[in-house]
C-alpha cells in the first residue's frame, strides 16, 4: 500500500494501489483546488510530487503547456498512485 506524505499538513495517507492522487487527498479531507473537477484541463490541482509517478498523458502535457506549469509540477487529478509520494503545493 503506497503512502502519500504531505509535509505541509503534517500528514501521511496510506492509499490503495492505483488510487487517484486528487481523490485520495480529498477523501482524507485535504482540499485540492479545481475548476474542472478532475478532467485535467484547469491545472488548478497542480502539485510538486517527489516519487515515482506515471509519465504524463497527452492531455496533461497540453494542459501543462497551456497554463505554463513548471517541469516539476504535475496535475494531481491525472496521477495514479503506485508508489510512495511526497506532495506539496502553493496553497496549503
Ligand atoms: S482538477 Fe482541473 S486539471 Fe486537475
């Protein structure tokens, strides 16, 4: 079972393998900014993630480019959790 470390909240979540990162955070009561509800188009859910994550999809790459995300930022709504991660964002 992978762990999600959230240092800004001083929390660690244990989640089922292949759980969606944004949904796991929200289920634990941790707010994630979004205006597209996880469709991968608004980029408000962007986070810096340490750990092994799947490569970005074409959708995520287009959204990241359109919204000028840094190379270190990923869309949490597009991340499947498969290993231990540490996540941070600017609004926590
Ligand atoms: S919630 Fe909109 S891009 Fe992730």
